[in-house]
């Protein structure tokens, strides 16, 4: 097994913290946004240099299909937060884990009422904007290290110009179809997406951990076990990408059809539109991660 995969929270792995959430009927949208925007996000970007970006998104479109579950209630949350993480060792830092174990009374009370809180931790396997970009899922080098990554901390203005619209596509291929899926994604799909007007960046991740809580989800993290393994995160500067011939062409090729027919256990797609971005405060003060 590759070195970077032995420890799920390897310090050499860059990653993504992706959280889908929905206040539901027992919390108001206003109190939900006030907590998220004025307490939750600022607490993280003001303390931890590992947070290279911080942004919240509205999620106007969601789809989820699984061969192992017909309950998709947890996969239609209307809001998302995305944070690029410079090192997944963050998740072992007591200063960080205490944010959950020692929540403020306000946060604890609000989270007892929300419909969905879906927290996902990923490790990076490909970053199109990295120098020497390499997709580690298709590299057979022995003892493969972490994927090359663009670890520049972003400002609010950077996110507003680079990632105003984001598509998150998640798939769990059948075990015997995983290598074929990765090869298609790397050799055909990403190169075709790069031709779409307004495309800015594509990153690929693999799931490390998922936890889904809330009033509208199943108990014992049953929904968390349904989160797909492979995530493609595609950033666009405008919302017209889906109507372009280039985008439609990327979703309609013989190779793609062959891979889909080769076996997909579960699939998820979310279209996200920027709600608010923040400066990566502590990371910007510290300078680029190495």
C-alpha cells in the first residue's frame, strides 16, 4: 500500500473538509447563517493555518443514487461549506478536535435541532493547478507519496473569482471497475472538462471519513456509510458551463458509457453556488504551505 494511505490522517496529505448541512424545520435559516458565518467559520480560520480556503455555498441541485440504499433524505441538504486543508494531520490535533468536543452552548443547542449535518474528510489525489500535477490513483510507483498540490492560501477575492460555481461529483465504482474508472477520469474526463468555457480547476479526492448527523437522517451513521469514495471537485467562474457544447460532450462519450456500465455502486452530484467566502486569515499570515 502506498505510504500516504497507511495513516488516514497523514501529515503529508493535503485534503478537503466538505460539509453539507440543512437547518430543516426546527431551526431558522437566519439563526443558522448567523452561527455559521459569525462563529463556526471564523473560529477555524482565525486559529489554524491548515485552513487554506473557507467558503460556504448554496446547493440548488442535488442527486443521489445507490444500489445499497433507497433513502436519499440525507443527501439533499441545501447548504455546503468547503475548506482546503494543507495537512490532514489537522484532524489529530487536540486543539482542533476540541472544537467539537467542547462546543459553545449556542452551537450545541442549534446542532441538536438541525436536519442534516454531513461532515466529510478527504485526501487529495489530484490537483490540476499544482506544479507537476499528477493523479496518484493511476501512478504505480512503489511507495507513492502525496499528490502534488497547490497549497497557496486563498483570499476571499480569490475564491470569488476562482470558485464561484462548484460541481461535486462522487462515485463508488464497483471494486473490479475502480482502475478503469480512474483511468477514464484522468485520461479523458478531466482533459475534456478543461475545455469548458469558465472552467478554473479540477481536483480529485478519496474519502477518509464521513459522519452524518441530524434530525432527518438515519441513526448510527447509516447515511455516512453511503457517502461515495471518489470525489471530483470542479470549479467554474460562471454558471453557464452546463449549457456549453464542451460540457455536454464531456458527459457523452463511448468511454464514459463503458465505465458507467462497468459497475457503479453509488453516485452523487451537487451543484454549488457561492454564498460567502472568507480570507484564510491565519494561513495568509503564515505564508504558503510547504
